[in-house]
């Protein structure tokens, strides 16, 4: 093989490897076949999404959207899915909070924050609750060494509707997905970069 051909081959390999590595920066982990799948951004140590989280006998896919409730968007129904029922909103909040703790306990992969749909890092997630008597949020904390949950409010309607917060968007799962080879490789590769962290778990008040 000529030097020119060899250089061309090496250049192609470099381009392929660069694209391959960039794709595995986001990878998925399923701790157990009966557990949800967690989508992480390895580069940012951030939780991006969850697939198949069981809440009230149904499975939901979750992502995090930074917006206000006043702004009409295709995310509205997914954000407000539990908002009209206090018990269901509380159940969803506690289930998500506990799932994050369980995932950290069972995995070598640390996440220091969550990542919203715009790629920005956030320290909290919110599930809104609105009834005839009051409006408030269940606010989850994912920041540094803390995973917490607390009730925030009550608030007036203007604060509730106009405040920009990072909301949990729920979509009912349509079925289990088979991980792609890149996802599998990403999980194995990321295992080498897992960091051990001691976490402080803050109980809901």
C-alpha cells in the first residue's frame, strides 16, 4: 500500500472514530430487566431521560423541559398529566425520587444534575399540582451530592403559571426498545469512567 493510500485510510479511520466517540457520550443503562432505563450524558455527568418508569401500573418515558405553564407548547399535556390529582402527583413524585436513589445505589455511574431538552444542566425537576384550593409543585433536587424531594408552595395562579421551571414531561411508554450496538458499547466504555461518590439523600418533608 502506498503512503498516500495509507494516509487516506488512516484519515477515514480517524473520522469514523471521532464520530463514534461523540455518539457514545450519551448512553443508556438498565440496572435490571424489570427496571427503567436511564439515559445519561457521560460528558456532563447528567441524567438526560428515563424510559419505562412504572407509575400507578403504567410505564412512562420521562424527559425534562424548562418552560412555564403559561406558554403553549406540545409539552403541555405531558407536563400536566398528574396535576389534577393530588395523590397521583405525589405518587409520581415519590416514584421518580426513589428511582433516582435506587439507580445511583445500583450503578457505578454518577450524575450530578439533570439535562433538559435544550441541553442545559438543571439542579431541580418539578411536577405541578393544581386544585380548587391551592397550587404548588413537587420539587426534586439533583445537585452535587444531594437527591431530595420537597413540596413548594402554595402559590397564587400568576406565580404558578408564569414561573419558568424544569418540569418532568411524561409520555406513556409504547414498548421496550432494543439497545443499539453503540448504546451497548457506550455503557461498557462509560463503565471505565464511573466515579464513586458518597451521596446525601434528603427525605421529602
